[in-house]
């Protein structure tokens, strides 16, 4: 036991002590209490314990860390000192411009993103519905109709996927490229007009074979029906003008030059209008001619029209009227109030038989009065018809030897102009007349001629006439050829073309001008 105690005393005696620490005096802070403590410990004859040394070091470190930045040499603050300089407020005009530029960027991003979504939807139609129909086949009574269902949607899909979406993305780097893109490819976007003209027929077929198309939808596991997808091109062509209008709004607020953007907005506002016009034409039933051969559709509107023939005034009828460059078509509205209205063809008349007067002629045997909903509609129609007649007058003047005409364009009028018959009971208004006019002599008599012998057309622009027929002269040329109108009869339809003068003689038959009169 004693020897054990002696071994413990020897271990205590030989326990090494830590070396004395060298105290570094801080010249910048000679009064530091912690430094004084270490100095006093160093000068003391007593050996400090480890705990006392650690405590003194901790106090020293805390003291130095609490000093203000820059007081202790070599100490770098973790955070820079707060700036005392006040921030200047932004200029209100600059703030408004910056906000407008952000708006432009937002519209552009929306345009690009929705374009990508649109291409995906078209892809479902082409790669989904169309491909599955080709694989599965169609019912026997539907063969050939499946092409009508989709129209030219494949062409639209290819162009947007392969070209247009990429061009829109380029606008992110060059915003000014956006209006130029729509202006340059405005004609290309008219493929939507073709699509819309076919759309009513497509709707009819889809409704007729709805069970079949529902099965196709299930086969490709589509959440949306085929009708939901087929309406998307129409929605998209309308969306372009709305986004461009927003782009124009923000560009104007940013104080930028908006001339090109305004032009793009104007063009893209016309395309949806044409699409709507062609969809209405696509719902026109009973017209046997080719609408694509009648020139550009200038206007369409609903009028109430009256017809007075031989003093008898008919009752009013509502008519949808389509004004083309070469023909005017009257139709009756079907399924009124429906989301997909239809139109039944009633009558038509060529523009070459029209005239425009400021007042009605008392001598007219027929009077057709078209009442517009307001003055603006009336003025638009009068303007368009006047422009057509001016162009027509210039053409005939350049190619005819002479025309006996007054300040109004007088072209031969078919006797059966009552094809415009429609009506609306109201007092005689004041406005413009819309009339098939005729070639006149000084006595206001139609220039009619009698066919003295049969003639068979030898050229494409000639017509056949029979002996005894009464025709109406529109123009003549230096080769003694007459441009004539032959009214319809029980054997043949109405026709217009050239015949040689030697088969014609002056007729004593008098034709009075049927008159069409615009009111509002």
C-alpha cells in the first residue's frame, strides 16, 4: 500500500507543465484588461493553471472581436459598412418606359409559348387523328369525306412547325422582327381563309359520323374531341391580332416607332374578317356557280329589301347579301339564332349590270330598296360599288370604240333583274340607288338588238344566239363585235359574251331600268 502511494506521488511530481506563453502587447490598446491579466499572470511567481490561461485568452479574443472595424490592425470585417449615401429616386418617364418594355417582352413570350402549344395541338390532329383514320379506314359511305373534314390543316401544321415558330423565337433577340414577320407572310396566312371556307362542310360531316370520330378519339386516348382540335386554327388566327394589339399598346407607351406594328395589326385584323366571311360562304347552299371564280369577297351584310314591280310592292324579307368583285348574291338565312347558321341561295346578279345613282328614276318599272341597319353600312356599300363601277368604266373605255353613257356607268341590264327581289315595308327613303343599269340612247331607252340569224360561238369568249332573240348590248369593238347579254329562257341559262354585228339589227323594244335603292 505504501509503495502504491509512492508511485502516485512520483507521477504527480513528473507531470509536465505547459510552457509559459509569450504575451504580445497591443500598442494600440495598452489599457486592455485582458492583456494586463496575462501580463500579471506572467510576472507572478505562481504558475497559472490551464483553466486560468484559457479564460484569459477567451476574454482577449472577445474583446478584440467587439472592437469597431478598423480599430484593430489586420482585422477585416465580414460585412461592408452600411452606405450612408441616399438612393436617388428613378425618373417617372424612365420607370414608365421600363414597365412598357417589360410588357412587350411578356406579350412576345406569350406569343411564342402559345405558338408552341398550338403546333402541339395541330400535331395531335395530323399525327393522331389523321394517322389513325388512315390505319383504321373509314365507313364506305364516308369515303372521300374524310379529306373534307381536315381541309388544309396538314399544310398549316407543316408551315407553323417547320418555319413560323422558329421565326417567332428569333424575335426574342430582335423585337423589330415581329411586325415584319407578319407583314411579309400575310399572304401565306391566307391559307386560313381556305381552311375556314371548308369548315362548315367539315362540321357537318363530323356531326354526321360522330360515333366513328368518338371511337378514333378513344383509340388515340385524346382528352379533347376532334371538333375541339378543328376549331383551334380559327382561334389561333384571331389570337394573332389580339397579341399584336397588345404589343402595339406597350410599344406606344415605350415611345417607340409603331408604324410597322400598326401595319401588321391592320393586316392581321383583315385575315380573321376574311375567314369569317368565307365560313359564311361555306354555309351557302344552292349556288351552282363557283364562288372562287367571282373575285374577292368585298362585303357581306344583312338587309331588309323591298321590290316593286309594275306598281306592286312585295312584302319585306330579310336577306344576307354578299358583294363580290364580279357578282352580288342574295340568300335567305336558315337556322336563325343557331351558332352555325346556314344560307339558302335565292338570286344573283353580275356587277357588270349594276349602277349607282343619288336618286330613284321615276321611269323604273322595278324598284329594289335595300335597308341597312345604319348609315355606316350604307356608306361602305355605296363606296365599294362606286369603286367597282369606276374600275369597270375605265376598262370599257379603254377597250370599246364608243359607249353611249352619261356620268353614271350604264351597262346592259338583264330584264330578269328581279332576282334581287326582297322587301321591307317602310316609307320611301332618301339615299343611293343600287341598280342594274343599261346602255341608253338619248331617250333613256335600253340599247336592245334583235338576232336575225343563228350564230354558234367560235371562240371561248363568244356565246351562241338564236334567231328572234332579243339581246342587250354592253359594248362594241373595232372588229364589229358586240359584247351582249342574253337573258335566260326555257332552253338555256343567261349568258354574256361576244357576237358578230352582222347577226344583229336594232330592236324597237323598250326596256326600262330596274332600280336598287340603298337606305338606312
